[in-house]
C-alpha cells in the first residue's frame, strides 16, 4: 500500500513538473532570442519598469500590474535587434493560441506588458465571459480596445513573442542574407523610387536586372564616383539624382549591389 502511495505521489510530481509554467517570456527576431526575466530588468538602457492600476478587461476588477509600456519595451528591442520598423508581432499562449498584432498597435496609449499581476485569486485571473479562471503567466499583454490602432480584443496571456520587420512584405528583403540587409534598405529608401528590383520599385529608370551587369564591371571607387555625381561622371545629362547619403550608407549600398 505504501509503495502504491509513493508511486502515485511520484507520478503527480512528474506531471506537475511536465506542466509547470516557464516563468520567463521569450522574445525572438529571426535567429536572435532574448529572455525577459530578472536579468533583463538589469540591462543597461533597458525599458523603464512601471506599476499601473486599471480595470482588468477580463475580470472587470481593479488590478495592479507591474511591467513595461509596450512602446518603451519594443523601442528597446528594436535597438537590440537592429530593427527599423516592426511590421507585426506574433504572440504564443500556453495553450498554443497564436495572435498577430500590428506594429502600430504596440505604440497605442495604454498598451502594457504585465510581468506581475496582483489583487487576484490564487487560481488566476477570472474571465467573466468564459466563467473560468486562467493563469496569466509568464506575461499578459493589455491593449486599449478604444484605440483606432487596435483591431483585436485585449488582453492576452503570452509565453513567447516573434517579431517581424518589413522584410515580411518586401520582396527585396525576403530571405536576404543579413550581410546585405543594410545596403538593401538604403536601396529601398534612395533608389527604388526610380529603379525596380524583384518587382518592387519605380519605372522611371531601367530595372536593376538590366543595369547591374554593367555596374558590376566598375570598381568600387568608380561606382562611388558615379553614384555621387552621375552627370559629371558621364559628362552628359541623365535623369538620375546624385546619391546624398553618408559614406557608410554608400558602402553598404555598393556591397548590396555586388551581391545581386
């Protein structure tokens, strides 16, 4: 009998371990991952930890949250991951539920990432609509439903977040090696108004596949001189604007053009 009780207790322990909730939030961008835990709070230049009180959208009761304003949180992650624009994020809940949230919604007033929740029963937060309790851990995203940027209900329990930048919608950046990302973004910003590449860009000038072979024959310094002063280099008038970016941007652009 004692042996049976021991086995049963052991099984309960193993099951509880198997279903134990990871108390840390995982945030990823491509192959880079950051764990949001106590060490994250100590990061130099990290987002500001805040305490807020508001009516919880699920339980409809006054609740205290600790964590980060989403605008501040993702502003820090953009610098950490070297992202210019967040197109959207994909959140993953403990039960496997996934949700896409537009990047603009992350900057809406009142958007908050709760990493600690107080004033609630031990069973967790109560959902009045479902008439049941749920565990909010390891994090809880709150969006203001009144904001015009928010098209989804709020809040959501989240254990992992994937960040997607503009490469998700721009064919030039899709599946492009990270080595050439900076140069590709310079091309999109300064060249794609006239030149097209992979179907993206303007039609005022020849498509890049028609001119890139000729450009590749030039050495870097000659190509730099041409891009800085097209008319002066060719000694004739052409409808091409001079490149006015920094030397670093120009070097990245040429590196990208060489990769085509």
